């Protein structure tokens, strides 16, 4: 349980978030933000497509604020974002494993908050699309659409809650069965014994046989990309949340302990890759913010004497990142800087990322016990 001082801090920052997001909405209209350039957002759907994997996070941020504040400004804007994403379903041009990121934060959040039936149908549509990516021989969900039907990525652990939700709503067990088989495959081949995590696993798409790990957004195939580790912490914690299978909680804790040991060395702000060369020093605050939400989720399910271990680590990260990287100037877009898309992508080293703002806000609301459970 967060202390009263921490709750006061979270309340103060949440008010700043709410104020700034309203100003950003005035400038954005229905545009979908991603990275601000020269402190201004553009519409990422026009630059990277309506199917771009981050396109749900702004809607999710709006739903979180709507739930916490009751302000209709956030509700109306969130619904407008959901309607924009409907185009991606109609086009079906580059729909892939990230449908969870897109529609958990929009349609499913809308349904959870209001019971809207069309939002329910949209969420279920997305869940069926995700289930359709399942390789029955390899027991995994195929990532991306790059003619690589044997590739699996750690990010997928944050998308399979869409399948758990679909089973809970329809009482059809096939969605959860797919999610669990996929999670077991990810745990076996992408999570190492020391708690570090690989980004991409390659399988023979015909036989399902494991081939090996591939370098992705981290430094190399055998490195430890921090946001990948964060996806694993939160993703496996969420699989435990939905299934109560202790195996998933044990995986989440193993990765969390690895992550916490490494952020201790860098003043609670994670490097983009824990096994990259010492120079250059590159941080990724988005990894820390996602991991903080995962640590707070783990804290809900462990014994009382373990709870502080995870909760305090989350709070240290949140406060360190906010102190160093928050931008509360309401005339400039983006809230939390210091996010890095990928180790080998210098153009987007240490920039504001929309999912950083989302996870920061969700973490604040978790500390205040005011969050909308989107996952």
C-alpha cells in the first residue's frame, strides 16, 4: 500500500497530466499522437498508417483519465479515437499481433466503462483476428506480417489479455487456451534462467520446431532489451491475473528481479539494453514505466512480506523518471521524455513516446487505486 506522501505525490502529478492532456487535445483534435517533433504532435496514422501498433495508447490514456475524473471531455475524445481505429479493421491491410494494444485500450476500455455493445463487438472482432494468428504446431501467435510466419516476439505477452477477456465474456475457452499455450511457448524460449528476456524467437512454421533467437530492438540476439523485459514482467503478471496459474507469477517475478537488479545500478532509470556495451549510455524510460505497472500488478498477488519489495521499486522508478524527464509545459506536447524506440535507431533515442505517457498515468492511478483495468 502506497504511503500517504506517495499518494499526495501521485495526486499532484495526475492533476498535471489531466491539465496537460486537455491542452494536447485542443491542439490534436482527432489526430493520433506518437512522438512529438519540435514539441508538437503530428498525426501518426498519416505517417505510419492507421494500423500502427501504438495507435491505441492515446485512447487508453483518455479512458484512464475519464474513469478517474468523470470528465466528459476525455470520454468524447476516447470514443472518437476508437471510431478512427475502426478503419484499420475495415482495411485489414497490416493487422498483426498488436491488436491487443490497439483495441484493449479503445473498444474494450469503452465496453468496460460503459457497457457499449458495439464496442464489445469490435473488441471481440479484434480477439478473433488475434486468435487466427495461432500456429497449431508451434503453439504460438505469429508476430508481424513480414512473410516470417515463424517469428514470435516478447511484446505479444501484452496483447494476449485480449484473448483472456474474450473467453471471460463469451465463455468460449478457445481464446484462453490459445493465450496460455502461447504464453507457455514464450516462457520456454524467450525467458532465460537468469530472468533476462530475448526479443524475437524463430520457429519452423511448418513443424513448429524452435530455430533460435534473433536480435530485435535490443543490442543483439543474446542481449536484454529493457522494454522487452518490461513487456515480460507485466505480461506474465497479467497472465497470472487472468488464470491464477502460479507458473506465470513465478516467471513475472524472475524477470522483475533481474530488471530491479539492473536499474539499481543506474539510479532507477533503465538503460535501453541491460547487456549493451557501456558506451554510448542510452536510457529508455518507457521500459521503466511499463515495468512499474507490472511490479504494481505483481504486488497485488504476492505475500504481504513481498509486496513492499515490488511496490517500492515501482515508486522509485516513477519518481526518478518524473523528476528527470517530465515536461509539464502545457504549450509543448508529450509528457515523459527519455523513451527510446530501439537500440539501433538513433533518430529516436530518448524522446517522448505516447506509451510512456500512458504507462506513467496508469501507474499513478494504480497507486491511487483509481485505475480502469484495461488489460
